[in-house]
C-alpha cells in the first residue's frame, strides 16, 4: 500500500487477533487476522507473534498511520498494559491508544456515543459510557468471574457431567457431549484430561455452543444457559442503572456467543423493568477500533504513544 493518513484498528483476544486499515475518509480497505493475543491465555511469545503477523499482513508503514486504536484482552492490568505499550511504541506509530478490548465492541455499537454493551466470548464483560463517565462490570477472568462466558458454560457443563456420572446430579446429555468431544467416559479419565500439563483451557470454551444447542432438549443444559443469561442481564442492568441513561441509547450483545445467546438473554432482559431494548452489535469490534481512531485523531486527543506530540521511548 502507498499513501498516508491511514486509521488502524486492532482487536486481540483469546481466540484471534484482527486488524483493519481505513483510508483517510474512514473506509476500511484491508482486513487481516491471526491467532490469539490474550497474554493471560497464551503467553507473551504467542501474543506478540500474532500482533506481528497481522501487522505484517497489513502491509503498511508505521509512518503512514495517522492513528491506531488497539484493544487487547487484559490490557486494563498494569502488568499487561505496560509491556504492550512499550511493544507498540517500538513499532514506531506516531499516535496510538491502548484500550480494553471490550471498548471496541462498545464503539462498534455506538460509534463512540453513549450506550452499553455486554461482550460474551471466551470470557465476558459489560461496559458502557454516558458521555461523562465510563463503567464496567464483570470481566474478572476465568478464575474469579467471566460469568456467562464460553469458558464458564463449558466448565459448568463439565461439573454437571461429573455430577451425572457420580449419581449426585441429574442425568444429562452433557455427559454424552463431553464423551464425544474429549474421548473420556469416567471421572478418572476426565480429571486426567483436565489436569494434564498440556491442557488448553480454550477447549473448555469450545463446548459452549454445543451446550446452548442442547438447551432445547436437555433440562440441565437449559438451566446452565438460563443461569448464564440471568447473570449477564444483571451485569448489564447494573451498568445501565448507574449511568445517566437516556431513552434511545443503545444496549447490545457482542462476541462469539452473541448470536447463540441473544434469544435467551432477551427473555431475561425483558423481565427487568426500565431497561432499553437489546440488540446484536451490528459491526465487528475491529471496526469500532477504526471508528475510535479516526474520531480521536479528529478530536486531537493525546495518544498513549505520544509525549508532547512525540512517541515516548519504550
């Protein structure tokens, strides 16, 4: 590519890394993708390799980028944000902003205006802004939270399977699902698989869509999906209630599980009074990143990659 004035968005999470390039008018002219870049899930080496891969595929020079918004999972944490900020600075981009990946989904829904979004994929988090302040709920990772997420649903399915096998819980077709997926048929085999040194937690999240599909025919799976959506609805309602919410502001659901969960979530959502209508976020999060990059450049907002108008040294 030749030219100047590109706006770049990068969306990196536990499953994939996506980058989009827009021209000076904001029209997206290239999209590329690579593997996961959530350092908390895959480590720094793989995460940096994924970011480097999408940058190389994009085929642009850092000096031609007017602004870049980078949303990377875990970047709210200082121990994650600091190294990523140094990495992006070394790339030589004149102006960049490093934000939580959930903010990209919010921007894809609202275009940078007030509204709120629940993001549900491998993990889960809720985020909203009202023009004066921003709020988030959930998103505490697989060990402490991420309720309703793909990993949460998969782990709950495994627990239900163990309870079925041991006779302390109801029979469930989830047991057949896990036998088929992982090739295990006893608690001992499942535990050996789960606690193996090379066990990949992302495989747990891969069970989620099957659990949702089973909900129509299995009482236990239906209960898990209901629990997931009740929690997501409560988190989203908590953010909406705490913002200076106005009629007409959008509320949305984003992430890989959004199309699967939206019918169930709407049932829980409608039971909550005074809540806005909820919709699937119509654009990809990486498109939200591009929108923010162009908007923040036009607003002359100082970037994370600037110190007195210059990139800081990493």
